[in-house]
């Protein structure tokens, strides 16, 4: 029976992170499809408090005619609360960063990630369907025991903000003295590997252009890693060339894209990577380390590297910023790839995934029956076409052996994972009584070049 209502539940809710924006677009789609839909959370930022309801106000007992979509990107008591109810559940999985990447810097986040993986497995028995942002994320679902899955990208609106005039003017004034501007957008977090970009910048300034600049836009996960990045830049003598503006709004972010020469990513773990698409949409050539879902998202719209050694990244970025023909090719290819992730196409993919979920039906306990269902293998969902493809060849490896290659097909964004503002993850962890570890001088595991 078609439900009258499909509500969404998330541990923490904010407008300006990737999951928050996705939830708002998904609510609009659900209403468009004829469902009533509310957003439930344990904590919300002030700007969206009037658009959600708190789980503490959720009535006990079965809500007839209601299904749930649970957004899973971290551990939370909210997942256990929902698992204890009897309505059917669709899991929307946004990926969980491996705890091993977080433990040395943010152990409180590592603990939450481990809890999230346990909840991912528990919800496999309780849910009737699951949707993943990428085929890479879908493999996590299948490994955790989910039987019916689909792939649909996160919902986001490309080009929704015009560049902030003041920021754009300031950035253009900085460029007047020459030098290339590298950009990365993402939380300041160890899995995003901004430290590798700082090392690459040092190589680029030493061997190619001493005026090269690096802009790392995003809010920090805790305090230790961002502080270590600043210390590291000073140690390498590039602190005057590393810009850490922190959290910015959409208009300021658009200005950073408009003034960038290349988008560089050394991230070791992405469940999708919305900034990769934003950069491509803005005509900024993308150079990215081929890890996790990066190749699946970039497709044929950028240069993927098998090696993210400092010199490999520096050589690739320098080639892209100094070869006009390659720049034009990558800008065009990137825009074509970004067109696969428009909001309209994302809504169609999500509508297909919801149709599949509703076709499964549900038993009273919420576990899907076999009616109309299909088993899904990796990539066998309502995925956006064109996730793989050839990328331009001929990029010399140079010292360090870097080069482009084909690769298998992540932000995923955790709460607060999109860096136009960020902070949702902090709220999710704080609501559980966690506080960031005290800041102090810590060993830099990546200090030696």
C-alpha cells in the first residue's frame, strides 16, 4: 500500500551542509510526488529550526501510513530510536569515514564513526530498502547485508549562488601579481588530506612558480588538525601562500571557484565529493587523487592521479594551469560531466529509487517482502549514467611518477561535510556528549616530505 507520508530523520540538521541541502530538496520532491513529509532531528541549527521537528516530540506507537527515510553518515542514538519503531525504513547512506583516518586527530569522531558502522549493519535487518550516493557507497550497503539497493546522487543545486562581488574583487586583486591559484573545498579533516596539498604547494613553489597560492576553503573538524596544518605550512615556508578562510557562504564560495585556476584534491576518502562537481560546473579544471568514489564522480571530466606524492600533484597542477589547450579541454569536459548532476537529473534518479523502494512493499515489522523487488549489485541501481569514462592522456608524470589513469568508481559527506558552511558534524557529536579533544601540539605523521 502506498504510504500517505514519508518523513525524513537525521541526527542533526542544518541548511548549509551537503546533507542538509539534500534533505530539503528531497522533502520538496516527496511533496511534489504527493506525500506529506516532515523532517525530524535531534538537534537543528537556528536557520532551519522552523522547518523541522525534534525527535523528542515524536509520538510513541505505530504511525499508520508512514514510511521513514533515515540519513546515515555517522553514529547517533537517533538510529537506535528509529530502529525500535515499526514503520518501514529506507536508509539513505551518505558514507562513513573510516575510524582509522580519524583516530590520531579526532578520536571522538572515530568513536562516532565506529558506532555508525555498527548501526549500518543493524539497520540492514530492519530496513526495507537503501539508497547510496554512489556505487562506491552501495558496496558498503551490500557488504553490511542490505538486499535491495539503488544508487542516486545527493540533491544539490549547481550555480544557485552568484559570486560575492567583494570576495571576487579581492581575489582578482591578489592574482594581479601573477601566480596560479589552487583551490580545494572540504572540511579541514585528516581524510581530506589537506596536508598533502600543502606539501605539493611547497614543491610547486620551489620547482615551478614561487607565486603559486593554495586556498583551503572549509570548516575544521575539531581544532588539532587545522592548527597542525598552519604549523606545517610555516615549517615548509609556505604559510604566506596558504589561505584558510574557514566556513563561507554560497556566494563567497562561488567567488573562490570563479577565481581559481585548478581544483586539486588529495582526499583519501570520498563517498561522493560535491565540490568536485561544483568546480567542474564552474569551468575549473579538476586534478584529483583517484581514491574511493572520486573517479566515479569525476568521470571523464578531470585528471585522475594514481599517485598523490607532492611532486606528482605539483606536476599535474602546473601542467593544467600552463597548458591552454589542456585547460580548455578540461573545462569543457568538466562542464559536460557536471551536467549529469543537475538538480533535475538528481530528482529523476531519486524518483526512480523511491519507486523501487515502494514496490518492495513491507511486512508489519518493516522488513521488505520480495514483491516487485530486485537484488542490486554494485552500480545496479538508479545511478546517473556516465560514471566512468576516459580522461585526457598525455599528462607527463614528471619527478615522483605522477600521472593520470583509469580507476574504479564520497560527502560521502558526513553531517557538515559540505564546506560552504559546515558544522553539522560538530552538533551531531556534541549532542551525544562528545567534545573535541583538547588542542595541543601533536605529532605530524605526514611532516616529512
